C-alpha cells in the first residue's frame, strides 16, 4: 500500500511511526509540502527514509501566497534537488479559504501557472488541490501551461462534467477514508477508471464516521481499500494490487 498524499512533515516520532506503518504493510508515502520550509523538511526526511518517501515540494494554495523571493528560491531548490523529487506539490487553487485570503483568485492562478510551467520544464508530475468549482479551472491551467505533465487530482470533489474531463485526459484521481462512510466519495470512486485511481489519507487531516477521534495515519488505507474493492465489485487482492501499481507507476516512474 502507498499513501498517495500525506503531509509527513506534520508528524512527530517518525522513527517509531514509519517502522510500525511498514510492519502493517505500508510500503511508501507521497510526502507533499505546504511551503518553502516544509519543502526543505520533506527533502530532509527523504535522506532519512530514502526507500519509503516519494518527495513532493510546493505551496499549498489554502494559505497566503508565497512571496516572489520564496518562489524563486523554491525553483532553485527544484533544480538543485531534482534527482530526489517525485512530484511538484501540493499546488492548486484556494477554495475553502478563498474568502479570507488577501489576494484575488487571479493572483493564485498566476502563481499556479508558474508552478505548472516549472513542472513541465523539469518533467515532474503535479499533485493538485482542485476542489468543487476550482477543479475545472485547474484542469484548464494544466492544459494551457503543462499539457504534457502527468497530474494527480488529490481528494477530488468536483461535478461530474469536470470529473469526466479529468479522467478523459488520463489524469489520476484519489479518494480518502471518507469513501468508507460518504456516498459522494463512493460514487466518485465508482466513476474513476481503476487504472486512474489512487488512495490517500491526506494525514494528519482528521476524518469522521468510523474514524472519529482516531489519528489519521496511512493505516487508514486498509479499510479504504476494502471499501474500494466493494464499490468496484472486484476482489480485495486485485484492488490492492492495481492501486499499488498505479501509485508506483505515477510517482516512482
């Protein structure tokens, strides 16, 4: 099992946690970054756990926009550490905090264009935050600025027409443990072709339902994959194998 989207830098006691996760069958995590500091931290973690971590560095869009100097330093970091990187991310457009951010959406779209252009130049895939009405906007930016770049729409929440565009373009889509108890996410998992599906926890983000008051770790992939097998009507072993292949091909290739 590979957790396709996890904020690893937000966890402590990783020397204890990671061996426990591995013992339970977690073979790797895609460690995404939120800002410049966490990009450096994630790269540092990669040196400690080289065979377990797939590194993604970027700026989470649900926060104040990075400064010009931060973006320039990040671009230099991408070039300097290209050999260690599996992805650019997490990047995208704000939705939940859009009303509270001082800059207009157009400014975030301009920054996203820069990040996508860098990914295209460095031949790196992107991990995207693009939910609800922002999904199609991010899709359009991909088509404009990084048409050859593989993309992963993480924890996608989008109207069906946008989802159909995304899957028709061959992009990857992931679901979270919400699919264990939320019909919306089960419908989405059913609609995404099996070879374009990934599983993630977005840890340490907390979940409800059967996971209320439980810490989010990659171990939540176990019941999630069971639910996906049920939704897809396939054997658990087959679902688990295909999801593993998808993650390795996308982030490890």
